[in-house]
């Protein structure tokens, strides 16, 4: 067993109906979210039999990563740990320690920097390591990959494929709407989340030769009086239907790497139903999922951390993200966790 390992660190999700409420209670623990909101979100999961798609998507990502490591190296074991459901991060860390792992390269399934997408995972890791001290492995989080070609290029290919599903005579007129998870303004103001999402949109749209687009947000979950990033995807769809004489809209979930619940329900169910009501043909762009180029990117991020001085690839003018987060990076505002 190697003393180095890779950790896929993700959000987690229930596998069956009876797990939905305990899972959501984990997600919302310590937050001022009404019970009614929890039960409302639970219905999203019950709509799909109580099973979150994120788990199978992570298993596919794990399989792809293990395959490329077996074929091209390095020969590192790959583990999986979640914040909110099995396999819990603390249990995975305990297993890694028992296996003799001393150094871990953690890939977080979030492309962007914010408290909930980065700093909170670092806090999770710190708690898990503290519980295992002094046997806890050292954990290095891999850099944010929002502008890495291994993320941008597959997204651009998927955008082009989605555009190809619109009749050629209507294609150029179809509005392109990128979506990302809304976060509280207090959280957005203390991170580079918005700037990074905007850069990813610019890069993907440019690669697909779609210079005109808009960015909206989805899936807000905070108290009604708390300001979150806007405009909301549903409001933008209503606006398009009211102000444009075009039959199509292309929706690209740039803020997500897989078709998990917030894509399948908030976009493929809720937004799709609204579009049908409004008379819009909504074409949704696929997420990167386990695209081979995206999987190869994870391997590349590991290699660059193992070999300081190698090329750190990034598109656009922002350059590669930092490896080590400063102490004041992406702080959490009280009551702002999603």
C-alpha cells in the first residue's frame, strides 16, 4: 500500500427514501432553516425514489480515475469521503490511516472558491484529522479548476452538442443562459466565487463561439429575508418568454460538475415544467460528469502537486489558482452556509 493516496471529497446524498430526512438534517445542522423548507427539499428527493444521483456519479468518477491511474500512473489508491452522508469523511480518513496512508491529495467536487465550496471542506478535513491525531494523514486540497482546460473544453463540447439539438434556422437566435448555485451575498463578497463563475462562462462561451450569454443562479435555500445571488433561473426564463419572440433557450449548468439533484430537479424538472408552460423549448447542456478529459485533469492536478515546478495549466488571463488557501480565504459568514 502506497503512503500517498487520492481522496474524492464530495457533498454526499441519500440512497433510499428512509435516508432523505437524516441526510437533510445533516446538511442543515446548525442553520436557521425552517422545518418546512427541509420537508420541501425532501420532496425533491422523493420525486426520484429517495435516491440522490450524486453517489452513482461519484462512483463513475472513481472508476474512471482508477482506470487512468492503472494505465498511466501514478499507482495511488483512491478513496471516497462525503461531508453529509455515507461514506462519511471521518470514516474514510480512519480507513486511510489504518491502511498506512500518510499523504492525501484531495479532489473536491466543486470547481469554484467559496465558503461552502472550499473552506468548509477544509474545516471538515481538519476535524477529521483532529479526531485521528497523531495518526492522521496530511491532506492537501487540489486547486480550484474552474479555468482548467480539462473542465472548460468538455463543457464547451457539451454546449456545442446541445446547440446541435436546435434546428439550424433557430440556433443562432436561441439565448444561452449559464446557471450556478446561488450563495448568500455575504459569502459571495468574501470569495472569488462570482468572478470565477463569470470567467468559466466567458471561456466556455468563447470556445463554443457564443459571445452573447447571461449568467443566472439557482437552488437558493436560505431564509427569505437573506440576500442571495440573483437573478434566479426561473425569473430569467419568465423574462425571456415575455420579451423575446424566440422558441428556444439553452441552459448550461456551469456551476456543477455532475447531473445531481440540483440539476435533475431544479433544472430538468422545475425549470423544464416552467418552460413548457411558457412555450419555450428548453435545451439543457450536459455536465462534465466522468468525461475522460475531466478525469485526466484530476490526475494532472495530482501530478502537479507531487512534482513542484511542472506546468500548471489554466485558460484565460486569471492563471492557475493557488494551492494553499490563505487563512482569511473564503471565510464563512454567520448563517450563510447553504
